[in-house]
């Protein structure tokens, strides 16, 4: 438009259609009885999605009085996403050869049809002002205002500002004179507010009904409860940092401290079944996170033919949840690491306190009666044992590379200290109240289970369950619960999750230019590597990768070999 002033506008459209059809032929569901399922279900589904984004950005850059630099950016963005679709299902096709819906059984309850649509929109205004003097003194201010259609009324709009300042003190003459080996130095500080409303459906807060068919008649059930008062979740962050380079940047150090407070945390509150739903989203409290991060990069050796780099990073986070919202504090929630209990770190876990085996080999726990501890009915943490957190006390990473001429060896590692993990369930749900079948896949730990009277003195692994004899009494705060399921979540099944892992090792060789030219190439390199070659874990950790959740697939070891050729 004019010198230093630019405007840019963009438009993006995304359109997709999908047609999905499926048909289930007869199949054997039990090899022992040779029983077949013959429902022959047929499904047809059509879905359409159209998303559009428009934005315009104005940029202005100007330098005045020689050393003062200003950059101003203002913009807006509009996003619209509309989805609609329908689905039809039927069962009872006459044979496996006919999958069309029109050939399915027309009888009552054999056919269903459903349709849906949803639309949500976001309108945003944003801006940024950057100023620096001689590229040494830095100031910046930003803002963003978002309107989100899934929120309601005045709560749709959120305003999120931020400011930051920096001082590149390494360019000051008095610093250069006082610290001649300092190559770079910068101090920085910032404060900002971020907003979050993710996970809220297009119409969740308006309240909705679902349809249901009963005895041939269509009725309505509550789908979601309305909550027009839900607000943006806001995170206010203070950040202080320093960046230092020494000895011509052969040693680079970055240290950072942060303090975050998330207000009006959006979480799902469990409600009484009389409301027709099990939970609803609310603004449920505040989450505090503070901690520090440190990274160091070093060039240990640098010669004409040899280079050795080493880097290290670590961080420590302290968190606490302050919530006045009443939560379901049953034992499952307490053992999951998802219970936000005031005064405790996020991801804290509670376990059943194992008290030994009976002379018949059944597990026992500290479980008070309702009369002894009435509050234990609503709050399992009143009697369960606090067993630590799933998050580590210390985490860090190390990487290194050594290069001799055109041969390079590189490796990276990470370490985790202080986290707690549950061992894999020793008694899966299929056998918490009965002996396992001949087809069950069991842990080899069970070889050391209780087998005879007196074994309770040498082992803490119970005997196999017996039908009808493996539940807690009805007068306990955890009534009629399977003892073997409780055993899976007892304190003796919690172990130290600390580990030291080698993430990858790689070796690469770049062929000399003379050989490359003889082959009429411009570049030729050979690489070989292995990811996840080894991990060192606690001696109590048995067979489960500590970096993945219980029951998930472990991180696999992968070998690779590559040839890079350029003509």
C-alpha cells in the first residue's frame, strides 16, 4: 500500500464427502460349540464436511531516528465448519450374497436410520506491536480476542493479552569489557493470557435430547444438560529466562522459570443419574503449575577433522489443583490418576493397602466398615493409601554426536526418576471372580502364587479366585467388590517407574567428493540406525514399558538402513 505497509488476505476451503458401506457375513463365534452368528448386518453411511477460513493481516514496519524499530501487525480471521450426514442400518439379509439394505429384514427393530448435523464458528481479532532500540532493548505487546459459537451469550468472547521484554546485555560494551569470554547474553521476561475451550461440542452447552425407540414408539431422552454459564478456561503465565553463550558459543546455556495459573478449568462433573446424564462440563477450579527448565549445549572438541557435541536438558514441574467442585471420589477415580484432590499434585494415585493373605490364599486389605468410616462411602481417599504420582520428580534428556571427517556417530537418551506405575493387572476382569479357563493367557508371576497352607508366609500373590468367595462384605465402604480386582490396584502392585532409555543410535558416512564425482553423482551418503536399542528400569518393573500406559503397546525397536543419492 505504501512504504513499510503491507496487507495480505487469504481464503481456504476444505470440502469432503464420504460414503461408507459395510456388511457382516455369517461367522463362527465359538469354536468349541461351532456356533455361528447369522445377523448379517448391513450399514450405509454418507457424510459431508465443508470448512472455510478467511483472514486478513496488516503489517507495518518503520525505523525512525536511526535506531528505533517498530513493527505493527493487526489481523482478523473467520472460521466456519459445517458437517452433516445420515446412516442406515439393517440386519437379517437372506444370504451372505446380498448386502443391500433394501434386502434386509423389514421386521420391527431390524432397521434403523439416523441423521445429524453440526456447525461451529470462530471469529478472531489479533494484533502485535514489536519495538526495539539498537536491537538490544526489546519490547512486545500482543492481544487476541476470540468469539466461539460453542459458548453462549457474553461468555462467547474471550480477550487474551500478553507483554514481553528482553535485554541483549551481551552487546553492551561494559559487559564485553568485564566478561570477555561472553559471546551472547540475553535476559527476557513475559506475561500472557491464553484461552482454551476445546472439547466443547457444537451444541453441548445448549442442552440436547436423544431419541430412543421402545416397543415400536420413538421417545426422547436427555442427551446433555444445558450450561450457558460455562466460560473460557484462562491460563495466566509469567516467564523469566536467560540465554548465555560462552567461548565463541561453544557453551550455550538456557535457563527458564515459569509460573502458570489456569483459572476456570473446564472439567466434567459427575452428576446424579436422576438428571438423565452421568456428567456435564463445568468450570471446576484452578490449576497451578510452576517450575524450571534448563538446557546446555557444549562443543567439547572442535578441530579440523574432529567435532564432539554434547547437549543436556532437564525440567521440573510442580502442580496443584484447587477445586471447590464436588467430584466422584470413588476408588476407581482415586486409582486412575485423574482425581483432582485439593492440595495434591495432578496425577496422584491412591491404592488399597494390602494386609496379607488368608490361610486359604485370598487377599485382604484395610477396608473399614460403613459404621467405622461413613465418609469413606463418598471419598475413597479417606481410607486408601496415597502412593505417589504418575509424573516424575526429575526428567531429562541427553544427546551427543561425534564426527570424524565425514563419519558421524550420534545418540540420544532420556531419563525419568521418581514416577510411579501400576504393574499389569495380574487378574484380568475375566477371572476376578472365577478360576481361569484353559485358554486364558496368564502372567508367569502366577507361578509363585499361594498353593498350599503356609504359603501366605512366603508369597503375596493370592491363589486363583473361587466363584462366590471373592468379594468384600456388604457392610464395607467398598461393598461387594471383587477382592482380586482390588489386588490389581493395591499398594504392592505399584512400583518405581524410573528408567534410563537410549532413544536412538545412528551412524552415517558421507563419501568423499572424489568418489562421488567418479560415480557421476553430486552427493552419496550411507546411514544406519537403531531406535529404542535398550532401556534400564527398576528391578521391580516386570515386562511393561514404563513410558506407555498399562495395557498399551510398548515402544518397538526399529532398525534402519538408508542410502542418500543426489544427481
